[in-house]
C-alpha cells in the first residue's frame, strides 16, 4: 500500500517551528517510504483564516524545501463533499438533527459541573422520531457516537491508547448554518485522500478516538496515528513568542540556512543513535517514525546556532549564495564592488554563526563607511597610533603590487623602523580599514579591502586621531 501523509495547517498565522517539525516528520515519512505527501489547508474557520497566512505557510514550506505532491487542497473548496457525507450519515441514521437550544445546553453544562460530572451532551435528540423532527427549526447535526465498547489505537509515538465510548458524547458535525466542524472535515479528508499515517501535534490526541468512530461509521480504513509531543522553550514552558522567534520565516530573516533549521528540527524529538548532523538524503534514508521521542523536547538556540555555523562552514558556495544574497541585498551590498566572494568566503565562514552576521562582516569589503566602531576606535585609534598609521600609509601607497607579501612587509618595516611591536601597527590598521576590531589576518584584510579603500580609510583614521587630539 502506498504511504500517503499530509500536513494540515489551519491558516491563521505564520508557519511556526512546531508546525514545521510536524510537516517535516510527515514529509520524511512519505519520502522515506516512496510515498506521497499532501498539503491540506484547513480553512473552514472563515473568521480566523486569511490568504496571507496561506501564503506565509507555503513560503515557510518552500524555504525549507518541503515539497508536496498534492495540494494545496482547501477545505473551503470541499463543502459540497462534506454535505454529501453528512447526508449519507443522516440517511444511515448514524447522525441526527439536534434542536437543543443554547440555553438548554448551558444549563445542562452548569448542572453537570455542579455535580462534578464531565460536561457532555446528554443525547436528548438522539432518538427523536416523526413529528418531533422539524427541519425548519434551527438545528445542528450530531454524530451518533457508539454508546458501548471502547476505541483503541496504537499511537506510533505514545503507544496503545484506549478510551471508553461512554466518555465521548455525540459530537456536532454540522453547525446551525450547515457548516461542517473540524473533527468531521478531517475524517472526510483523510478518508478521501487515502491518508495512511497521520502525524500531528499531541494537542489533537483527544480528538482521535472521536475521529476513529467517524471513520468506522463511514466504513473507511482508519489511518495510523503518531502524536508528536510539543516543543518547549528552554525554560520548560510551551514554546511561544516570549522565547524569541517561533515563525520559520523569522529564522530566514535572522540568517539561518534552511538545511540547519531542518537538521535542528529533525533532531528536536527524533534520534538516530547519537548522530547530530544529517544531510537531507540521510534524513530521508534514516527517518523512522518509531523513533520519535515520547517526551517533549526543549528548544535550544545554542544548538541551532552550532548547526548553522556548521552548514555555513561546510556547504558549497553555490548552496550558500542564494541564501546569503538575500542578506547581502538587505545590507545593500553589491558583490561587484569588492573582492571575489568565492575567495574570501571560507575565511569568514569560520567566524560567524548566521548569514546576517556574515553579511555584516563582509560589508567593509564592498561598501564605504564614514565612521568607526566606537569601542574599537576608542581602544586602537589613539594618538600613539598616529605615527604608525602615517608611516604604514606611506609604505603601502608606494607598493607596486597589492598582494599579501608586499602588504605584510610594509607592515613589518613600519614596526621595525618605529621599534614597536607588530600589534601596535596591525590593530590600528585593522580598525582603520575595516572600521572594527575583528577581521582575518591583517595582510589578507588589506588585500581584500583593496588599495584605494585602504589608503582613504587610513587617512580617515589619521584625521579621526587628530580630531581626538584637538578635543584633548
Ligand atoms: N488543522 C489542525 C491544526 O492546524 C491540524 C489537524 C490535523 O493535523 O489533523 O492544528
């Protein structure tokens, strides 16, 4: 039997980390079994669903390259089909119209709560007949949940779960306006789409026995279920905006590579021995739903940063560039205005954890600036450095070739002539040409900044020191 999985988000906001992980696990299960992955948009809540959220979810999936074989299928396009199945259940007397007023239901609930009973519908309209049924009156449609026996399923994550039917009441499957409800539409869709494995958040686990009863009433094959525990913040509380970024697209904006986020998410609640690094192909080859953790996992930004740095370091440049370009554009960096990015990238990739930081450290090599980092300037652009900067500028401007060796010997000679340590030339020079106190080896830094920019920036640093001297 072909494996068919689905991701079924409600489009009420961005694709968040928890949803992305569920999507990833469903996608991996389908891909690892040579099956199909369906994207279904559960947009029946017309008030909360928006086209922007649909787009945001698809943008998140596309960024992570979680491709779907079918869809997006919109539940709002399937109202006719839901109506048909409701009519079928009514005709087979597996569902019934319920005329109970809101007031009656409220009173019932209050009484049950006062008696310390679980609030549930008491089945008053379950057995109405003949003239008791006036479909002109306002009514909902309820599913006739079996009253005897129990529902049992083997959750691939949580193990065997059994619920007595007497714990479940007769669920509303269509509201007064005829619109179908969540637990019903999910079943019709999972049935029609031939879903074989439902992998979703464990906030849905209480819905599953109800859904299984509807599957059985429709004589449809019940899928396997796997309910994935929630993601916690590093403080042990449910992950939320308080913990920082929760939307997947925010991770793109913050400078993460999709491969790092995927690798992070796959390990957040699933393991394969103690392996930490998984390429996309390895994930597909090794993923096994049976190894999803039972316990909730806590988000760990440090680990995500570590993985991101790893992928920035090891990924081939043509994989990094499409993502880096996005950040370069944001910083208005034009690669035509500086050194060959392929030459310098390996040197910088070692030094950063995110692509946004990478764009920031690359900036002085491609763009002019008109001020120095105040902390670095305070420390290194001091009156004592002026003489060294003047002399090194002179030597650099006399160079016939602009390469590492020539630059290094200009710096060495300056230090020798002034009888000062190399650092006393190198550090002011570094701050002068990059604007900040950190950069690769000084000869390479100068080489990549280029002769024209270097000389202009050293002059600017000398002026900065002079102004400082004048200010006392
Ligand atoms: N639409 C539901 C949600 O976004 C998911 C339903 C399901 O996976 O069965 O929480």
